[in-house]
């Protein structure tokens, strides 16, 4: 199991290196979807890819270049937590 985790981490790191960010920032930010998780994406800054998370209950929409709750993730993982729906859910989420 530990070997599998190491391979997975290496694959994610290798993909991040493969993200082709422009050397300098332009007027329009450059984004790339995460390779396995729908709730994550990369934003380019001066040639470097920064891994970012969408807010809980939202997922990366490559067509709109924003996080949205109305996205078809296909086969990608959807590991972001849904937003709290009741007052007791909010208290539990806030205290964690």
C-alpha cells in the first residue's frame, strides 16, 4: 500500500511539472484542470503551476475557468465536501 501511495504522489508531481505554464503572466490568467480530482485546478504564476482547491461543494469548470456547483466531473474524483445544509452541520464543520 505504501508503494502505491508513493507512485500516486510521484504521478501527481510529474503532472504538475508537465503543466505548460507561460514563463510570464499575461493579461488573462492561465488555468489547468487537475488530472484526477474535479475539485482541484492549477493556476499559473510566472511559469509555475500552483495547485488550488475549489470551495466545498464546487468543482472546476474548464469551460468557464471557475469553480461551480453545476459541473459534470465525468470519471474524476469529487472529494470536496458538500456545503453545510443545516445549522447543526455548520457548527460541526466550523469546529473541525
